């Protein structure tokens, strides 16, 4: 049986970004590319409209590439339960105030009982 994986926007960004000269970022880019090419299809992957919105921002050409990569990936709807859980995570200081989107990604993956969240 396939595992379910929620793909957070940084995964899509690593796939589309120009190669970094920073060794740590370059390693993350390479690991992401290897996962995408060799392991992605062995899993059921999901995103949310939040990922679509974030992927659409920034450099126009890269945004187009990011949106092409996620075209056809099933969306997990952001429900009231997702919003409540995100609020609870933020209220409990599980995430810093600036990480509202991250709390929502975790909440969505949790509500839908996704096996893995990749970020």
C-alpha cells in the first residue's frame, strides 16, 4: 500500500530553483530532485490550495514552473477543523508568529492523517 505524503511549497521551490552555490541548499535541492524523480510515484502525494497560492508568488517564470509541477496533484481542502488546529498550534506557541502558513500546512496534513509531510 502506498504512503500518503503532503508536499509543502519548499519542495516545489527546491525543484524549480536555480542551482545554489550554498552547499547546504544545493544538497537539499539535489535530495529533493532525487526524491521527486525516484520515490514520488511510489506514494500518494497531496497539496493544498495554500501550496498553490505560495507557489504562484515570486518570480513569474519560476512561478509558472512551480504551478506546472503541481498541476494535477490532488488538493486537500482547508476545512474548519484545519483552521482550528492551526490556530491551536499557533496559540500553543508550537510555531513562531511568523510561521502561520507552516502551522496551516501541519494542520492540513494532520487533519487528513497524511503519513508524511515533506518540507
